C-alpha cells in the first residue's frame, strides 16, 4: 500500500475534499449573482489581477482545491521524476502538499516540499493537516508573498515545481525558481489559462528550455505540464 492510500492519509484527504465542497460554495456568490464554472473563473482572474494580495486575503476560508484526479497526478509525477526537492506555490490548506509529500515518503523518505502561502491562516491550517497525515516532517512552510518568500532560493536543485497560486504570478514565480530547475525537472501549472498571463507563452517557446503540453484529462481548466529541457 502506498502512503497516499494509507488509512491515515486517505482519511485526512477525504475530510478535506468534503470540506472544500462546502467552503468553496461561497465563491459562487457575488453581489447576489450566481457565478459558475467559466464565469466564476473569469471573475476570479479579473479580481486577482486588480490586487492579488487583497483578493486572496479576502477569502481565507476558501480552498481553491485541486481535484482528486489532479492530486493523484501530482503523486505519480513526483514518483516518476524521482523528486527529492519540490517547490509548491500556493499551499492553501495543504491538499496538494499531502499528495506531494506522500510521494516523497514512498521514494524512501527524506526530501522536502517547500510550500509558500500568502494567507497566514491557511498556512497554519495546512500545518495541522500535514501533521494529521503524518507528513509534516517532509514539508517546509513559507508564509507571505511568494515573490518574497522564494527570493532566498533553496539548498539544491528543484525536481518539481507546482504553480497553484495567483495566476498572474505563475511567470514571475517560475523565473524565481528557474535557476534551480535541473534538466528533466517538471513544471506543472494548475489551471494555467490562456488569459492568466505570459506563463504559457514562455514555457511553450522551445528557446526558453521547456517542452510540454496542456493535459487532456477532465476535470481540467487548462492544466499545463512542462519538462525542463536545458
């Protein structure tokens, strides 16, 4: 049995996914108008572009949660690339962090997920959730704006970068982490929409040292996977 399927981790994830459904329903309400699917995503992108700090700090109880299928993909990718050092932009309540840390545990222990979150309340909850899953020893939590928390870099090469925070920061966060990405490392942009900024243009240009594709599975709003080629 892998760590992700163990009762302790599976129970924590089930509770978090259930809680996310309830908590995120409030995001569908804006000025008494119901926003769903693409309308809600377009609204969120527009709001965060105006002031991403204020936007995310205004919704400290919302998960912005990955789907279970995407979490399983994170686990598989981390195992497949032999990840030992993973950087995650956007901790939220730690759902994706649990999947990534589970992959490190099953790779023989050790390694580290360095995860950064702009909302202190979310980071504190994520710590509790990782502890409940028995995986907190594999995680380094950084709290604050990723453009600041990631400036000091890392102790060695990065094997996998997950971008799952403010869409408008995908490109600048990638450029911060890029000097540490080894050839063959993976960059995953969750909900990397065409309208979210220059991230997609950058990783789709072979001259920048990436090759990749938009993932063709559902549920998906444009998740993009790239490998560092140079």
